[in-house]
C-alpha cells in the first residue's frame, strides 16, 4: 500500500469517527445511550433474581441483599466515556457490575455457590442477545449471625489458581474459594437499609425480586 492510499484511509477513518460522534450527540443518540445504560440495570437485576433462586436451595445461604449502584435508583452524571464527557452531557449512571451481599451460616461449599452463580449468569440473555458474565457478579460474604465480613466469593475454578497473583494475598484461600483482596476495606454502611435491598431472608421466608425495582421510563427500541 502506498503512502498516498494509507493517508486516504486515515482521512476516511477520521471523517467516519467525526460523523459517529456527531450522531452520538444528537437527541436520538443520547436517548440510545441512556437506553443502553438502563438496560444494564435491568440485566443485572434480572441476574440477581436468577442467582437468588439458585441459592435458595443451598442450606448455608441465610440471606442475600442487592448492594452497590444497581440497588439504587439511577442518577444522571457526566460519564467517563467520550464524546459525552468532553461535552459535559449527563447520562444515566453506568453500572460496571452486579454487587451482592450474602450472609452464610457456613463456608464449607463456597465452590458450589460459585458454580451456581456462574450458571445463573450464563443462563441469561436479554431480548437483544446481551448477557452478564460470571466475573461481572461480585459477591461479598458475611457471617450470618454477626454480619462480620469474611471475604469475597472467588471467581477462579481452582483454589489456589496456579499463576494467579491474586491468590498470593495474605489469608486468601485460607478457606477454599474465600478471596481476600489486597487493600480492600469492607464498609458496613454498604448493607445499610438505605443503600441495599434485601432479596432473600431464610429466617422469615422473605423473597423480593430485584427486577421489580422501578427504573426511569426510557425508549428502549435500540
């Protein structure tokens, strides 16, 4: 390829990129992006329901709550991505993952909980073919009677996983598939009533569907 053709290719690419950004900044483009962001809320909440359903039969699971941004009503903010960040255009908050808190009466079968989590996530597809990967579901494990933080449910298929630097964190794997994260500090306010939504409580049989939580109205034909 000559330098002349190479320059022409780059020029065409720049023009296509500018056109794409211009379209993204139109009202239709902004509505489309907002629809995508709200769809992430719906998808994560639906997977939370699937996971709770899978875990209800596990005797060690005493309770489960939805925590983090997926548990809250969506809010508008300037996103991290372009071209909206450059133009200071606010969109619905971007949910990066699904956070759950699980209260356990025992930690003997964390691998069983991990496998159930991954099966629940992999079984989901929305109407556009989108899904939720197992690694996008973060589970914080707590002691059932005291709410003492124990660690996270490990994502790896083996404990320890050969070659994984995460497994070298002190205390990680002292209980099989109980992960410790370097520098992470659990905050008890994460499970406060105004920051979380209880989805399951074995003590009283309570079950609530995360997918029933309200979301703003948005055209979702995209």
